[in-house]
C-alpha cells in the first residue's frame, strides 16, 4: 500500500510532465520492485473479528474430601488442550482410578492423568481406604515359619512366607487352608495380600514319602501296601467307583499328564506323588438311531440286505410300502409279509428302544414277535405284540433290572429282529434307539493356578506405557523377547519393567503376560496383556473388502462372531430334499458328468438319485446337531448344504456318527488323506455358522 501511495504522489506532483514522460516514470518505478509485496484484496471482511476456537470447562473432584488434586485450573480450555492432573497421596488411602462423572466410566488408573479436553468434562479421583489383613501360618510339625515383614500386614503388598528346615523331616508343600489348594512345592512362597490368608506347611519324616490320591467322582482306592511309604517303594493303586461310572485314566495332578489308562497303576515313589483317578459318569441318554423309511425303495418281497441311512438291515419277505393301506407316518414304512426284518449292526450302552407297528389295513389283526440277539449268540424273545388298524408305539427300557435279568452290561453287543407271524401283513415305522451318554465330571483342582504373584495397579508414582513397535501378535516360531514396556517414576525417572509369563511361539494360542514395576512405596504399576501366536500374524494386517469387510485384526472368538454375522446375513436354507439334486451338481465327477464323487471312499457312482447308489452324508452327524432326524421338507441346521456330501451307503454305515480322528476305531473315524481337509473346513464352517455347536 505504501508503494502505491508513493506512485500516486509522484503522479500528482508531476502533472506537468508530458504523457510520454509520465509513462516512463511509472515504468522506472515498477522496475525498482515497488510492487514486490502482494497487495491484499479487500473482501469487505475483517478476520480479526472472527474467533472459531471452541472452549470447554474442566471440573476435577475426588470421592475423598481431604484429597489434594493438582492441575492448571482455568475458567475455560481451548479444544484439544492437554491438562495434566495429579492426585496426591492421601494418608490411610490408596489411589484407585479416575472416573468420568458424566458417563460413570473409568477413564484411567494412571496417576498423573494426561487428559485431552474435547468437551465439557467432569472427572473425579477415586481413593480406597487402605486395609490390613492377617497372615496365619501353621505346620504339621513343630517347624519355624516366617513372614518377610512384621504385622500389621498391608493390603496389596508383596509378602514371602518361608518354611524353615526341620531336622528329621522333609518339606512337601504349602496348602491354602481357606481353599484347600496346594499353592507351592517350594519352602518359600510369594503372594500379594488381598485377603486374610491362612497357610499350612506340610512335612513328612525323612526317608518316607507321600502318595496323595484324588478323583472326579466318589471313589475308593486300594493300595498294595499300607502307608507310610519308604522312599523308593513300589506301590500299586487301584481305583474303583459305582456301576454308573467308567474309568478313563490316571492324571499327575501337578503336570496334568496322563500316567495310565487302566484303573490299576504301579508307581515307584522317588518323589511325592499326586494322582487323580478320572472317571466318566452315565448321564441322560442321547438319540443314537432315529429312522423312518422315507428315502428307501424296495418294491419286492424277497431276501435282501437293505441300507437304511447308513445302517445295514436284513429284509426277509419284506419291502418298503407306500400304498394307501400301508400304515405310516410319512410316505413310506416297512411291510413284512411272512418274514422278518433284522438289524445287521450292533449297538452297546442302550438306554431305550422304540418302534411303531400296526397291520396292513386290508388285512386282519396279526401278531409281531420282537427278539433281542446278544453278542451274536443268544436270541431272546422280548415281547409278542398284537397288531391293530392304528399305529401303536412299543418302548423297551434298558434299566438296571433289565440288564441284570438278561445278564447284560453296557458293553454287550445287541441286535434286534421283528418277526411277523400268521397271515396278516405288518407295518413298521420310526425305529428309534437311545444310548447312554457318558460325561466326564470336572477334574478336581489340587494346585492353585497363578497364586504365586498377584499384581494390583495401585502405584501413584509409576506409569506404564508401551512403545510404537510393541508386538502382541506373533507368527509361528517368531522370536519372543517381551520388550516394549516403558515405566516412568515421577521421582526417579525411567525404570525397567519386570515380566510375569512368557510366549512359546512354537505353540499356537493365547498367552497372558503381565508387565509390572514395584515402586519404592511398595506398590505396583502393572498391566496384563493377552498376546497370541498365530500361524501367520500378518493376516491380521490384511485389509478385507466386500464380503469379508470388517474382520481386520480379529482372531479367536471375536473373529468367529464377526464371521457368524456375515454368514447369517440374508442366508436362505434349502430343504433336505433339495440336497438330492444340488449334491448331484456339487459333487459331480469332473471326469464323468453322469457320476458323483463320494466322500471318504472317493468312489464314482451314478449321479441320478435313487437312494441306493449314494446317500446324503451329514459330515457333522445329524445325531450330534441337537435336533431330531431331519425330514425331507425341513430347512434347518440338518439341511445345511455345506454339511452335506454324497456318500456310498456302506461307507455311510461304517462311519455312522463317529467323531473324526487320525485313525478309525470303534469310536473314531479317519476320513482319508484326500478328504480330511474338506472335513476340517466343513466342521469349522458349522461351528462358526451355528452358535449352539461346539467342537
């Protein structure tokens, strides 16, 4: 502006110059950089009159009126102002945390608190009164016991108790008398005092050794010799319980490793032994076999082996009837003329059996005989039944008296036979069997877990932070160092963080690590973090889009929940009958479009559904889905196409509802090298899709 004014003044004072001279003067002034600075454009506004900064209030209080709180108290604070608030130590109390009074939530347990102001804010420093607890020590012998400090004992302080050597005796362990749990096998035991504690030091005479036995059920133990046992003794222990239990194995209570799988175990006692006898207990029965005859065809009265949903039967002068005079619940049932039907498969641990029966409506009432075949030897007539013109239900309960009457136990191999007698034809439908279910009661807790050290976060002078490169997720076989924790003492400066726990990167899973510092006041600053070892941790950094958008950085239950929400968004289930046609396409033989490839055996069979060439295999068995047998028109977990595969009927029978394993036994099934990957993916899908299923 000053340069422009100078030009105008020169022009006014030089009006007598010729026009040519005037232009030359202006050119000279311009060449002298009189317009070097920018000339602002007047937009009729005054920036000095506009203030867009937001201001907020901060109110700081405490739940204890005598507490002293330090911070820069102003009438208002600009947005994003950082205010440091310090709660001073208060005699008889310990600082706990900062509370947001507007939301009622905890802000932080760090003191001092660095708070960024983004709204009107009200915070309160929360103190708790300091408590004192008792530490009581007793011993099984007259031994010297000590505590690392003298009473009174302050809460949340670290203490050490020590059982001194006692001539003629050997220390075995410390027991928490309140819980009955063994807390340490060492003479010295460290713990944080958070309640009244009572401990007993257990000793045994020199040269002798103890053998402790426990069980997850009421059990008795027989020893090959009586206690006390000498060091080096060989002792045989036998565990027994009642008739409703079944022995599983012996566990080492300390390491939780299996020591033996028979109820009798022999040990050489070089160290004190802690044994747990683990039993199964007979629980409520579960459905083992529940079949109608809807998807089976057999139109002739002849002798033939028939496969009904994976189970083999023998039909003698019997067929599958679908006429109006056939009594049935659905479209089909068995019709027996002058013959019988018999199970070719055996079953153990039966709880109950039932079926429906009635005569062919065009015939007169008849008679049906029901037989049980025991261990492929004895055939026993169980019941003679009169047929009527309505389906009746027959139920046989395999209770204790039935087992005793027929000299049976849960391991007896049983088959069944239905024989039609007389001139009337008989219909059979809905043949069902229930088996006893054995469950394993909780293993008793003998040793306390994690009782050695507890880390409160009650230091008022030390704060913990973690650097930018702090690692919480590792890939398989990565290097674990535990670094990344930064501890700052307001008086002493930076301190070294201690670490409780470690990460074994050779084992996939979660690990709990506690970083802590014990300050000079005897209080802890600590933070417990869950770390995880994954097959490939870099997948957590992958950005997912479209269908899988939103699962970034998730693993474990959080990932399962996110995937379940995606899977259930707009899902349309097909019927069980639809699966016949869909599997014909999904499992088509890539080398022959007229065939389908069947699971487990990899056989190529006729593609057209006839209920004989192939069946629909529930990879996760129908009997383990928590629902009744799936029928043709149903749309539910039993008709989920991702769980269904084409299967050869005989393979379906041998697989039954066995759980998958690396080998095939009476209780387990190996799906084969070519299909085990598909099986694993199907099971994973099912447990994610259906929240009531667990592996």
